[in-house]
């Protein structure tokens, strides 16, 4: 089995989570920032990570999602300032699933990540964003060790799911 862990990270949160997931999987693997990715061909599973921005997927990832071949198995992960399981990260993951409509999404995962304090300060002055900015202040020490351990477990679970698939569904090189 061959796995790719690729990510887009602005503050280092998503990269930190990607590296933890990469360490947890024990198959032939590669770790690459999405900006350095040349091709997605030949991977049995691709873990794709991104920071949630404005309830969505960063625009820089759109070409990646368009490049996915039909049936490519992927697992999505994200970092965000919201509470875990909150509406905004769920909305972003749903958007990513929609962008991945040709792929086979095997799972999604999200954890909190530190938000740039300048962004929080700017949003605190906007009444319509103040509640979220206050919530995001609580993410200052994330992703923490527990978040990274959960990310590792997610990655191992995705690989286990692939290994349990009937042979007819497995991608052949």
C-alpha cells in the first residue's frame, strides 16, 4: 500500500497534524506540502489537510481537488479555531467533500488550531464575528498532544478500513 499525506498550512497547525498522521502510518508513504505536489497518481490513499478559512476550503486547494482521478481514495483533515465538532469546520469539510465528488472519501477529521492573534483582534471589533473570535482565543494551545494523538488514530483507522475492503475494491497498481 502506498499513502500520501499532503497539506496546506499557513500557521503551522495543519503541518503539525499532517506530520503526526504521517508518523502514525506504517506503509510506503510520502509527506508533501500541497504546493510541492506534482502528481497524485499511484497512491492507494491520500490524506488531504487544510486550515478552515471563512467556513470553507482555502482557494489554493481547488486545483488539487480538480486533479483527483475518479475513485481515488482520500481522507480529509482540517485545523480550525472553532470548537471541535462545531458548525464552521463541519461546513468546510462538507465543502471539501463536494469538491472531491469524483473521489471516494473514506473519512474526515478536524481539530482546533491556533488562530493568528491579528485575525482575532480584527474580528473582535466586528460585532457579527465577535463570538467566533472569542471562541478562537481558546484554541491558542492547539493542536495539542491529545489532538495529535487523535489524528494518528484517525490515520490508522483509515488504513485499517482500506485493509478490510474486499479485494475487488482495492486499487491495483
